[in-house]
C-alpha cells in the first residue's frame, strides 16, 4: 500500500542492463490511465522518508492470510453469512447452509485482511476427477485488489494436489468481472445452462488442472 493509500502488487526486483541498478517492478491494482506496470529504484521503493511532515514508509506490506476450512464453525458461519448478505444478489441463507451438509469434500478458502474476513471461495467435489468452484464473494471495500484471484489460485492449487483433473464453475452476465477473470485464468466456455431456480442464463466454464 502506497503512503497515499493506493494499492499495488509487488512483482520483483530487476537489474538495469547498462547501469546495473536495481529497480522494483510493481503493478497498479486500481484504474490508472497513465499505465499499469511501473518501476522505481529499489532504494526509493523501500525508503522511509518524510512525507507531508510525517515519517513513514513509501510502501507498506499489507498483512493478509488465506485459510482453508473443510467444515463450518459458528464463527466462520457468521462471517460468511454476513459477507454473503452484503455482497451477493438474491442470496439464500438456507440453501447456502444446506450445501455444506450435502456436498462431498466441501472446502472454503477465506481471505483475512488484518484478521478480518474480506473474501472467500467455496467449492465441492462433482466426481473423482472434477471439482466445482461453487461460490465466492469479496467485500465491497476490498475489490480490485487481487483478492478473488488469490483465492482462485489457492483453490486450484489445492484441488490439483488432491488429484482432481478438471475445475468447473458457472457465472452469468450479472458478474462480468468474474467471467473475465475466469477466462484470464485459463477457463474455457463449454456450454450454458437455464434452470427454473435462476432467471439468468448460466455460462459453464471448465479448466484443466
């Protein structure tokens, strides 16, 4: 996080081919008409300096943690339900809780920022080779910071470690950013689905793990 409260992703250090000076490469995590990727001398990136009369780091590492759960605890259930009610369209609490009782190998990956739950991604087994990325949400105050992508990577890495070969998910036109993320992360559109429970046409995605 920049001292002006703008979020960035630290990518790494690169060396100038002629001057042999170390530069940090970093990426904007917010819309910026001037560009997405930036470089800054390493010493300047990590400096602690006087900004507007206050001494502070130019950039501060954001404290976050991703935890995996395979069962609902009362505390986790309360946090997930609160996040879902705040962010999801037509959220059905009864149906949500029933999924955890009825589906095989259900997991929830939770993103905590300063020990506060700000995002999650849940899934379950469809068969021995296919895992379904069922539901996810990110708090409105922590969107466009890479939370959904980080949760997706954790879920897919875990599914691959459990010998699942395919990841499946669904989305619709109400969630265009999520559909674009799916495509960017290697999913392919494999069909559509229309059910009586949802008025929106669902688009089916699959990805090989």
